[in-house]
């Protein structure tokens, strides 16, 4: 890289923070974009993106399919302003639950708290940034105090929340979202965490210690003797229960990483651990730049997932991987969905139904244990 | 890897060729797409694409900059229907010359000759395709006879053209384009080669033996004793002459490969071989998925090009690389340009000025030889 | 996508499982490989790998530097037989702690339990595999019952372990390793989890619910009312404490993903949350195929980490990223280290010092809270 | 990238050129490396590299297979010192002909002429390099005068060669190699171009105007009125003739790019243009970092080549793509071959048999024209 010259004349801090503020762009359902995706995106990854749009808009969202839809998010999408697409889809009931890296949720809080992240360049002098207290996420720049003040907000929230003892990440994020809604009026327009709380969409994090939210929870335990802790068991069981409750199941995977794995392990858990023959996903959409030939999970294909029972063997025509940066592909995808026929669904508000769904999972698992069927017999 | 199942039930030939015909989508200058690129593409590669659009629309096309603009094309863009974007830019005078792999020009002829290429899938059984006489370019499918008949057309053209002796590729392609315009009325709407001939845009190929056009020229020599041959010297000198004639210089590089190298070597040739201190490019836009860390030229950055004198050291702010499949990025880019303020320029019709420009190059090179200046003193 | 023909004649299950067993190859310190890395790997990624070897062997392992060394592992390395390199490095005291995806630890158990994984091909029919009960990890194949029996072992272990209540993943993995050492004599030769327990190397998992180990812990809670749960707070604090205890700090990052993030957030946690000015890493080695331009954390460079305080600004010469599949780069790297001068260190056995180190962290954090220093003043 | 700090303190020119000289490392056939490839490289790309080694050593080089073996080279391999592996394979008769980018041949001349290229870093200030007259190829650094003096040598050679009129690139490179052998005694040890001339291995370039050699030929024409020109027809026909002469055919493709295409089009030319049913390749080895999903030819797989008749449908088991930087993979591959059973073959010295082979091609093509068989009937 640098396609800009390293060693270019030094910038003062003001320069580094002179870019346009990043905002949460909201897709409007443009007919022109719909047409481009249908008629102009005909081959290669353009065609894959076009297929992904049609699988989502024509099949997953078709009312009679009643698809339980999970969105998984890895990569710095909220810093890049992609939260607006997620908010739009949640508000319209087009996704039912969310699995995200902690970093995306933490950085979403900056928007909720009215801090400003700015457009910048990846070709800057990081030693200079370090000295000037400017933080860089690839080409997104902001003052280090945004981190400090967001951390302070989290610690205050943890104190006033009364949370004590093991919780699911969905509970922690829901409580955080409610706190934001109360304190930052209207912030559901520019915060994924707040909008999710408002619209009842549960948010999970696969690596709960792996972000500043988790770091502050750990601080709270070490320094204040708090007993609040994330219980990953609850997350595993809630996601299994949600997937089990789906009439059809489908996912939209942005990036890959541990959120992808966390979503995709639900069906094997049902089958391999709980002995419940749920079957695999009916729809599978991924936008990624990772490659199958590197052998990692992020790049693994729907076909490989078939051997694990993660994807139904009969549905491969309804799976697609588009190799493209999500910052380009996802806004186009969201525009297409919003501009399509079934662009609103009744929201399931799963955040309020978690206990009920886990109870069903437990009941079915007990029945399966008491009346075991040999594996493979479905 | 197949994200569709290998080993799926066999398809008859008709099935393989049942996809929608691929057409030459023409950008219309959609304001919605303009807005998405300005306001929604804020970070990461989305921001790079947005920057590329603004560098092109606001700087390279600004009338007072009078930029000599080359477009280089590698990767199967005409099979994917991207020729429509190139035709639109040529018709509007927004690019001045073209360097392409031979394959893109050869496959463009299928459209000119009214053959049909179809949308398909990359997840098909190639042994089956081979047996059924279906040709595959990634996910574009068409009958093998399209190749045979296009080859027959080329051989007939070579025969009737009267071309004999060494020619530049620009001459061969221009003559081919004139032949198409005469025989396939209106084909400048759906053929890059024909449109280039009509609008006077010279087309070069860096690896002239490296496509079915070159293969048929070679056949013509071996079997008919023709003396027609491509003279790469003429290409090298014409491109140097065109670059030398630019007030400002800039390029749009799709993919990379030998067309990128062929374009970028013009300035070093002027400097290193002809001793003419032209300086490097003023603008540099690349859309690629190749990576700098693999060390190849396709992935090399504008910064590396500075050390070679290919890019002006002062202009790095006007260089950008967007990492994205051209099938996605280029239509968005073309829509933006067509929807911008300076969306028409007087066409330079360089194809008719090649002799004059090469004569100027020769004159300046002779002057430089007779009055040599030490290198580095500019 | 298949570079082997999809739709090739069907294979029986025996065929799919006819490849050579995968074993834990142990590096021997070959002088030939040392010489190739020094003299033959001179430019591009070969040179980066050569630099990585020298940074590790000549600097990180130099006795007077007393470097606290973390290894992070993402991607299916134990299925590919790379566990032997990790065992060798642990046995020699060349790494001090390990952060891994759960999947690598889970699949390591197959080896410990004497199941056989086999060499295969990625170009197989997954629907057929699914029907035959064969599991595929890219090109590694094994019967589904290996999963079932490994799960059964985990559940039995959980039952007999007596573990109840919140634990760190280091504790869970240590207990699992001790159980293996007792029941599978000699398995420390072919199991990372067992060898880590024997040599006192703590193993952390950043996404604890995100593997079959975590799935079975969740089952244990739902179905048996167990109170065993992973407490990510403990992991966060233990890793901070270990990093704080380092005289110098350095990491070897295989792949990237959440283990990379989990390691790298330790210094920012110390600085941003605990207000302890530890400073960043002194050495940073990464082997990955992810790219910085996609903007994800896996591909983020040491330079970007500087702006966050994750890497010391003065040490960039001791950081290197080698873009290469770990299955190729890591065995070469391990051969080099084993064949170098400082190829043994006294093992720290950190697994037994975790409480003491966390107590030190708490003490320093309390001191920092009581005598706060403004940020940036170090 | 920069994983080294941009903006680090300025380096003087001496610093930039203080790295170790790059030399042509010669593989010795190490048994340790052979063992690592057989036993330690068991899955993912390590396994692909291991397979590639066995296909080459056990099948392509097996005497009774009498395989006509082409090596294609793209990417800056001679600057990186990989020329030594190519020289070793040529000297042993293990490759029969070579297709290379012009840049690799041009930079090989620096070694032949005893100039020094040095190990460096990709993280340097290119504006500074430009000002100091230092040229950078990724992380290889050398003074600009190396270019000037190499160019001067080429121009002098062109003058004294007496070459006038159209020639194949194989002829130009052979004459250049003879000139080097005469003037630089012993340079066949450290020059691919010289060694090829000595051992009778023809070298082709697919894009003849696309390097400093081509630039100087063009200069020679424009300024001296020379009639020397590259005739791509001759190259196309010679390569077709060589492939036609193979009992079995196989290729080793480093990188991809136009050399890959130039090699692979030989069989379709025979079939589609000359109507000679030669069939496709029997063996296909590629080392690349390009990906099939980007749709370019460099990343296209052997399977896709089947539909074009470039690869024999029955041989897909003898095709392999290893995704790895050639600077790492190719030395390992060459060590394996040199350390194997059939590590010497009688050299074919094709450079002296080109006329005879083209005559055979012409004879067979005339027979095919006079007795046409319908396509597909073989």
C-alpha cells in the first residue's frame, strides 16, 4: 500500500480531523439501483450480488416462507457508517436477530453518544497520530477522548444498571440500548444498539471479552467486585432456540469471523449435542473478501457446510457468496431490499421471547434424550 | 469451494444455455447512484471508489486540465457486459485511448456479430460442458460455435482487408472496427471495437499474439504466406507519443496485468530511453482485487511507481486504488461520471493523429539526443 | 472452485477415507531449512518470512530480553497437523501462553483420543459426504462419529471434573489437559491441550461459546443444571496480567481473527481502562493471508496498532507480516527456531501463576486509580 | 500496510542500498526439505504444494512419459533472486521452454552484467527514493544507473547483432544470451537468459513491447530506422509447434498473467484455428496468489480450462493449484525436484529445432485443411 506517499509533510491534529463526519446513511429503495442490480450486474461478483439481492428480496422475505433471518457482522462496519443500513432493516422487520463483533457495538456507541468519527485516509503517519491522540480504524479517524468518554459511559451504565450475576450478551446489549434510548432521545435513528432495543432485535457477541465493552465489564469485576459476567452458555442456548423456532432459516453474513461461526454452529449443536434433527439453513448469503483456498472458516463455502449439516443439501441454489467489501456491497443490497415488494415484515421482537424459546429447546432436548433416535435417521 | 453443489444432477445443453442473455448495459447518470457514492460510501473501499469518482469527474474531466486519459482493461469485462460502459465513455469523449487484453476485444466481436452470451454459474461440470460444446468464462456460457464463427469472420476480414506487412495493433483494431461498422449496421451501440473506430479512439493490445485475434493472424501468415504482422515497436512509440502529447495525463486501470504495465511504461520510456523529461502521471485510478503484498505489477501502488518516474511525486493525493471487482465498481464509476457536470468532452479522435504525434516524438527525441541533459536534471 | 472436476464419478465412503493419516509433524531444526530461509528467501514474502524467523530467533528468544511471548492461532491448524509445531515450541519454553479458536482445541482432542483424520481433497461432493457421514474441513476428512465420541468424552469430563461455577478458559483447558494426561498416557506428544497442561502453558479462547467445547458446556447447563460457565472477565484480566508481567512483550499471530484481537487488546485495556502505562508490544510477527485493504482486524498492520497503543511506536523495525498460508509458513518458522542458538528457555509455567499475576494487576490498577495520571503522560 | 512506520526518520541513499546483495540461490536437493514436503505439508496449501512436487517429480519427469514441459513466469522473480532455481532446472533438462514477462528477462540482465540488486523494505519513502535515484521493485532496491547501463548494453547489442527484420522473441533472446555468454564469461551461472542460450531452452515473451527490452527495440526502429521487430506470429506458431511435438504435455505456471494465457492458448489454437486434434495438457501445476472468484485468467482453474480444451478432461487428478507466493513455493518445489529420482533429463535443445517443428505444424495443418474433420470428432 501506501498508494499515497509515506513521509509526506506532517499534518497537524486539526488536519487529521478535518474530513467529513461519517453518518449513518439510510437506504431509500432507489429504483435506479434496483435496475442496475437487475440489468447491469450480469456476471462475476456483480452477478453474485444480484443473485444475493433476489434470494433475499424474493425468497427469504416472501411472507409464506416466514424465514427466521440472522445477520452476522464482522469488520469495522459501524465505524464506516454502515449502521444506518442495519437500523433500516431492523426497523422494517427484515432481520430478526444480530450477531456482531463487540467492536462494532462499541463503536456504535460513539454515534449514540453524539461523538464524531471522520472520513480520513489509511495513508497517514501512525506515530504522529499516536503522539496527537488521534485513533485510526483503517481510514476512519477520531480523537482518543471518544474512547475514554465512551468507556466512562459504559462504566456508569454498568453501575446504574443493577446488573449482577451471569447474563446473556443479548441481555447486556438490550439493557445498554434501553439506557441509551432513555438518555439520548432519538438515538435509535443513529445507533444500532439503541434501535435494536427499541425494535426488540436481540444482539449477540460471540467473543464477549473481545471489545471495550467486555474490557469494562472485566474492570467492573476486578475493581468493584461486581458479579456481572457474560455467560456464553446462555448465548449458545438462546441462538439454538431461535434457530429451532424458525419455519425456514436463513442468514446474511457480512465478513465472516467468529460471528459467522457462532451463527452456523446452531444447527450442528441441535443435531450433534441436543440430538434434535432440525436440519440446516435454507438460505445462505455471504459478502466477504476472504477466500475458500486459505482454508479458514470465514472463507468456507455453503457446500463445505453441507457435510456438517449446517446447510440443507437440497438448497444450494439458494446460497450465494459475493466477494466484495461489505462497505460497497451491503448498501447496494439494502437499497435493493428496501426497494422491493416485501420490504416490511411484522417484527418478531425476539428479545422479549427468549425465555419462552429456550424453554421449548429444553423440552425438545429432553424428549430427544428420552427417546433417542440413531444419528442420520431423520 | 463450489458454493453450489458439485455433482448436482446433470444438465442438458439447453439448461446450460438457458440464462438471460448478457447485454451491454449503458450507464444513464443516475442521481441516486451519485448520491450513494457521495454520501453512503464513506470509508474503506467504498470511500476509495467515491474518491476515484471525484478525481475523475471533478479533476481529470475538468476542461482546463485537458487531461489525456487512457483506460486499460484486463479481466473478462466484455464477456461480463461491461463493454456498454466503455462505449458510453468513448462516445462522450471521456477517454482518449484504450489498452486492452486481446481476449476482451475478441469476445467483444461476439456481440458485434450478434451472437449471444448468457448468464450462468461458475459451479458447473466442465467435463459435461466440454462434451456438450459449451464454453465457459467463469460464469458466462455460450456455444463453442460462437468461437468458430467469430474466428471465421476474423479470417475473412484479414483476407479482404488488404493488410500486408507490419502494423500497429491500433491500426489492426481500427480496420476491424471499420469492417464491423460496414457490415453490422448499428453495431457501435454494442461493440467496443466498432464504437472505437467510429469515435476515433485507438485501441492497443500489449500481448498481440495472446488472443484469438493474434492466433488467426499467425494462421494467416503460416498458411497463406501473409506478411501481415503486429509490430510492437509501433505500439510502443504511438503510446509514448500520445502520452507526450498530453497536457495533463491520467489513467483508469481496470484489473492490472500487461495493459497496466504497457500504459505505465510510457513515461519511463520517454525518460529512460528517449531522454525526454515528460514527468509522470498526474492522475492514477485503479480498480483491482490484486494486492500489493504479492509483489506483482498488477498490485503495485502509485507510490512504488513514483520511484520509477511513472507517477509525479507531487500528485499522490490524486491517485487512488479501489479494491473491488471491476464488474461492481466500474458501472458505479461510469454512472457517476455520466451524471456529473463535465460529462462530455470534444473527442480527440487520436486514431487519425497517430502519425503526426509519432513525428513529434521523433523530433523531440532527436533534439534530446543532440542536446543531452544529465538524468535527474529536469 | 474446483480445480478438479466436479461431477467426477462417485466415491464410496472408503475412498473418501483412504488418504494418509494426518500426524503431528515435529520440527527437528534442519540446517538445510535454516540455510534456505537465510540465503534463498531474499525478497517479497519469502523475505518477510526470513525476517520473522530472525526476529524470533535472534531477538525475542535472546535470554536478556526475557520476552513474554504469546502465540495466537486462528484457522484450522490442528486439523492440518500443525499441532506438532506448537507442542515442540511449548516443550522448549519458546512460547508462554496461547490464544486459540475453540475449534483448534476441539479438533486437537481427536488426536489426543487417538482418532484418525485423513488427507483428502477440497474437490469432493459434499452432498455425498453428508449422506455417508463424512465430515470435511477443507481437505481434511474423517467420520462423523469422531465428533460424536469427542463430544461424549467432553461431557463425561465435565461430569467428573467437579467444575461448577464461573471459570477462566485457561482453567477449563488446563483441567481438560490434566484429564487427558491421566487417561491417554503419552498423549502430550500428539495433543496441544495435553502438552499445554504438562508444560504449564495457559490456553485461552476468545469466543468461548464458539466451538463444540462451548456447546457441550452449554448443554451441561441447560440439561443438567450445571453452574459451570466460562467467565470472560477472568480471561480478560488474566491476559492483561500476563502482558503486564512481561519484561518485553511479543506475539506470533497465525491467521488473525478474534484471537489476534484478544491478544492485542491487552495493552489498550491496561492503558485505557486500568490507566496503567504499560506501553505496547516490542515484537509483532503475523503470518496471514488477509489483507490490510479489506479493513478488518485480521489484516490490520502493526502500524495501525500504533495509533491504539498496541505496538510501541519505536519498534516498527521489529514487526513483520508475512502473507502466506500458515500451513506452509509456520513449519518453516518452527524449523528455523528449533535450529537456532536459543532454542530452549526455562518454561514460565504461567498456568500456576495466574492468581499471583492478577493480584499484581489489581494492585497496580488500584494505585493508578488512587494516583491518576493524565492520559498521554507516561 | 506499511507494517513499518511511514514517516520514519529519513534515510540517506547509502542506507537504502545497504541491504545484502540478492544472489541466484541454487537448489541443492536437500533431503530435509524433501521430508518436510512429504510428511509435514499435509493439508491446505501445504498439501497442494506437496502434491505439486509429486506430480512433477513422479509423473512429469518420469522418463517414459517424455513430457514436454513449459515454465511460465510472471511477477518479479528474477529481481527476487529466483533465477537460480530456473537456471538449475534448465541445466538439468527439467524444463523444455520458458515463457516470461519481459520484465523478468530485462532484470535478469542486471545479474548477467554484474550489477547488484539489494534486499530492502517495501516500507520506504518513494519520493525520497525518486530524488536519490534509487529504483524500487517492491522490496528490492538498486541505483537508477543500473537501468541506464542495462539499456545501453541492450542498444549496443542491437547494433552489433545485425538483427534486421521480423524475428521471434525466442530468436531475440537466444541472440542476447549468446552475446552475454561471449562477453561475460561464466554468466550462465547467474543469468537465465545466458543459461537458456547455453542449454538450448527457447524463451518467449507474450507481451514483447512490454518491457525495457521492447522499449529499446522500439527506440532502435524510430531513431535508427532499424527494421528489427518482434513478430508475434512467429511466437504463436513456434509455441503451437512445440506443444504439438510433445508426447505428453505439462506446465508449471508461476503467477499467471499473459505468460499463462500464452502457454494455455496453444492447444485451443491447434484445435480451433488449425483444426488439429492435439488434446489438452496432461499436467498442470500453478503457484499463484490470484483467486478464481475474481474471474481473471490468472486465477482460472484447470477445470475451467477443460471447457476450452486446454486441459484434458481425464487428467484433473494431475492438476493442482497451490496458493502461495512463488518466492516461497518455488524454491521448495525446486529443492524437491532436484532431490528426487529423475532429477536429470537429456536436454531437448528446442531452440535449435524451431524451424523443423514449425514445418511439421504447417504440414499437419495443411493435411487437416485438406481433410477436415467435424469439430468434436476426435
